[in-house]
C-alpha cells in the first residue's frame, strides 16, 4: 500500500484508511493519534489552487539537487527572455523560503507584498513580469526564516492559493536545492492544476551530478516530466585574453552524459561570464545588459527550446502529476 | 547524546547559500586538523545532497556497529579521520531521499546520539544550505555540548552574502558563537594569461564580516583541483592543502590552548 509508512507497525492499515489509528495494529504506534484524528482524502486546497491557477497556461519548475548551480539566475533570465515579448505574461514564484534570491536578482529588493480583496498582489518588474517571494515578507536583509518543514509548507500553500497572478502564459517556480518539503509541497499542491515540467540545472562536475541525479530520481518518483537538463558554468572565457578555460571539469561526462543516461533532453550549456553574477547582484537582466555575450546566445537558444516544449503541451490540462507524491 | 561527551570540540560549517563550498571547506578543514595531529570526525547532515563520502572516495561503504554504537567510516587505517553520512545508508547513490522535516530531524538526532566517535578531538558538522529543520535540529541537540562555534562560508557576490547574512541571524538566535566567515571562490586565475578575474564578484565576504562584527577568516580562490572536487578514483586526501584553511585550523587549535 502506498500510504503505509516505511517504519509502520506490522498490519498497519495505511494512513489514509478509514481504520487508520483505530485498528489493533495501531496500538503503540507513535502516529496513532495523528492518524485517528487527521482528515482523510485529498486536501481541498488542491482544488482551490487548481481554480486559482486556471488562468495560468504553463507552469514550469526549476530544480537541481545541488545548491549554487544557478537555478535562481536561470529562472530570472528565463522569465526575462519569455517576457521580452510584451504580449506574453510571465510570473515567477520563488519557493526558496530560507534563501530567497529572486528579489535581489530581479531588482526588487526591499519591496513589500500588498494584499487586496482578490489576494496577494505580486510585485511587477515590468507590466508583463510579476514576482512573488518570501523575500517580500521579510522586515529587512537580516531577517531570517528559521522554520521547520510544516511552516514552510503552509507558506507555499498560501503562495499557490492566494497570489493574484491574473492571466499568465508562464508561471516559473524557482526552488531551493534538495528533495524535501518545498519540492514535495509544490508537486502535491499542484496535483490538480498540473505542472508542465521541470528544468533541471547542473554544473559539469561530478559532485554536482551526484546530487542532480537524485533530483531526476525525485522527478521520476513523483511523475514530474523533465523538460530537460541545462548545464551551467560550462566554460569560462577570460575577459583579457578571450581564451576558454574549464573551471568545473566534467570528469564524468557532465550534464549531457547525465541527461543521456536518464534518456532526457539536454537543452544546452551556459558559459560562465563574470558579468552574469554582476548583473544578478545589481538586479539587472544580463540578456539586456550584455546582448553580445556568447552566454546570451546560449540562454536564448535554451529559452527557445523551452518555449517550443510548452507550445506542444495542451494548455491547462488536468494532469495527474504528483499522484505518487500525494502518498508521501 | 551521551556519546557526544567524548568529543572535545564541535564546529558547525554553515551557509545560508547553496553551492558556496561548505562541504569542500569542511573536508579541507578536517584534513588540515588531521595533518596537525588531531583526531577528527566529519558528520554530514546534508540528507538530500550528501557530498562528503564521494569526496573521500568512500562510496559503497557501509556503517558498522560495535557494542558502543555506530562506527564512523574511517578515511585512513590510523583512524584519525572518521566520516558519517546518510550516503552510507543508501543502497543506490542515485536514490533520492525524499523526506519531510520530521523524518530528517529524527535521522540527525540518531547521527548525533548513536555514532561512537571514540575520542574525537574535533567534530566538524557539514550542513545543507538554509535555516530549517536540519539546522534547528543540530543546534537543539548540540546545546548541551557547548559547540565551539560556526564557520560561515560565502562566495563574494551579493546574492550569496544576502543569504549568509540571514545565517548570521540564525547563529545569533540559536546562541552559537560565530568563529568567522570564509570567502570561497574568491577570484580565478586564467591558466593562459594569469589574469585574475572575479568570476563571482569580489569583497562581499570581508565586507559582511566587518558589518556583522565577526572575524574574517580569509579568501579561498577558485582552483581547478578544488572545483573538480574529486575525480573518479581519487580522494580528497590527495588534494593540495589550502593556505587559508590551514590558518583556520591553526586558529582553532590556538583557541583550544587559550582555554583555562
């Protein structure tokens, strides 16, 4: 049974069963009270979220098992790229509750969220690019979010249910590294609304791939389609002598081989241009500030592939993503 | 937590930010202390992304039990450097650990209470990024043991420093002293023309240390060896030592001697 936890007592009826917490097998189980009193069945908030996000055509998660590979940088620039046409409406949801980088990267530091009768208003970078992050709820740069999982999940639920995005062509969801509460919650809460897929970020070296393979495993286990793998920081071009060098060697084949091993598309490589980090610190779009960099061309090519993938997806299909995650 | 009583010093390596080199710094610090004759333990509480065993080429190793508890996996036959990580409990290294907070908390508690560190002089705890379940659990369980403090790792750019600033707040709220801040990935020297480029901006770590009134422990540049991590078949024990981290090790040992 999918809802029998790993360390459950013998003959556990399952946490979703009507006799959960009440059967003789439950005696002495540390979860007994929880099982006997918790409501059964799908969380009603999933339907609320599905209705709220009915006006969002495509939802994309940006994930990695590894920290510091450029998820937030990529999410921000994917957003800028998609929103470069002002008829396309783009939203960015930052669910990195402990380390929200998106406000800084998108030039929105210090902004605060406002509530209206239709929900929480996201912060607009431009007329067609809106952002929501816990960063907008913090009192200042030193304010830390020291929360355990359940509290983080509560905020993610609120973000998905209460933010008034309006009509969006794309909602990009930036995640923290790992395969834990935030990732499970997004997948579970979007069980009704559906997720088009996940973009998996990595850097070339094995210590990153080790974690990123786990992320791909997570995607498989929760039945989240993988749009493809992007390898970031592939190569460094010296601003002085213009020669290439490799900082993070792909000793085990890098992102491309990993994608091939898992039979998922490899979307491309992004070189390490030091001006990218600088733009992120200053809250500017690298694609606009440095249009002639090879990194800009690489970004645009990858963005095109993502646009192409989404254009072939049915809009707002009621997918069953997260069935397996709902059991976790 | 009886078994932790035999450990003389506990140091936690933190960052708010992912990918700044916490595990690399933790490994290098462990090696530096061992090179100076200390018996070192390295506990990896990054349950979703455990990097430490790979860095020592210890994949596939299992945890053995003795009558006193779980034994760390030793890097060396002299047993001067022992490692504990969830990676040793996974059958398949591609298998994701998809656990919510409470289960992670329980695992960390077990790591702290059940591992027989023997007479480890320095226990270094490598953490995942953030200020959540893992960090709260470590601090709650260590409270009775007066940890020496936390070393915070950042890279120079504002995006990283922003997260590390929050981690400093975490340290203040949980009462763990801050030993200092290390700025990692501080400059890269082009192998062709030797020009040093600040690929991840510059100066952020030192400025943060000054702003927060904590010690700045030094810069670690990007080097190919550290950036590669460890290539297949090699162990971190074969990497060259890092001067800034050697100094941190000296500092920790000196602090010990200053105590009454």
